[in-house]
């Protein structure tokens, strides 16, 4: 009875910790409708293009605007040992503490079972890429990859313009960011185009079961050490 009680208490601690983490994140980690599982966002000086696809929401942007972006500090003329950061976000919170929406172009989409041939997108997106060290190479150009996590808030409107109503979604996802660097003298310069390829996110239920199982294993190991 005492053994079962200890395992149950260990599982409860894990559940409480996960609940607190979820509560601290404005985007629920347990809502699968918010997850982007495939597609890509291409940040390009000529104008961004994206296809964001998930279980319930698809958004396909194929025309629009050069959206303002705040890129993280990173090397411009990169050499071996320099730190590269491919993170960016749309403008941060304004003076009143509200997220600033920017125009994200237009295209088509799906919300649940309903498809829309014409949508206008606006929102605020944040791509947080893992920093890495530029390698020691001498090739004429190189493609470099790094993992990223994504958080976003997007509005899809059926009328022209970014603020004319429609559905709003908080989004999350993860994947691999890919950038091309071209050699210029003794350094490498980014060509300005970064592709953020989305990949499936592990199921929250599986993660929770794994955490609970590890907790139970830890409790069992503790009991064995106590009995030795």
C-alpha cells in the first residue's frame, strides 16, 4: 500500500509541474488544434511566403507584403567561431502591452472542414532558433541548419485588410531553420533568405506518460537503494 502511494504521489508531482509549465505559457501546450505540424515559413527580403498546416488549421499565403521583422543580433560577415542566430519576431509589444499585428499577405486556407479560397492574414510570429557556431570551412557557399521553436498569433480575415474581423488563432510548432551563406573574401555572408521547415511535434499525451513513467522508475530505484 505504501509503495503504491509513493508512486501515485510521484506521478502527482509530475502532473502539477506540467500544469504549472502549461499555465505559464500563453499558448496551451495541450491543445492540438494550435499545433503546426508541416509546411514552412520563408523569410525573404523580397517578401515572406508561408504554408502553415496542422490538424485543424491550414494557411497558405502566396501574395502580399514585405513584413517588418526584428532579427536577433548575429554575424553579418561570418567567420569560423562566430555565433549565428537565425531567430526573428514581428514587432514586440507596444507601449500599452498589446501584441502588434503586421500584415502577413493573402492567400487561402482551411479552418476545420471549411475551406476559404480568399483570406487576408495578419498577426505576430516569433521564431526562436538555437544559436550555433559558424564552422571552419572554405567552400564557395554552405547551407547551415539549426532547430527552432515557434509561437504565433494569426488572424485570418475574409475581407480585405488585416483588421476587418475574422478568426484568430494562437499557434505553436517546431522544426529546422535552413540558411545559405556565400563566401565573400575571407568571410561568409547570408543571402538573406531563411527557410523554417515545420516538423511534427511530439504528442503531449506521450510526453506526459513518459514523464510519469520516469517518475515511477525513479521512485522504484529510490526504494531499492533504501533497501540495500
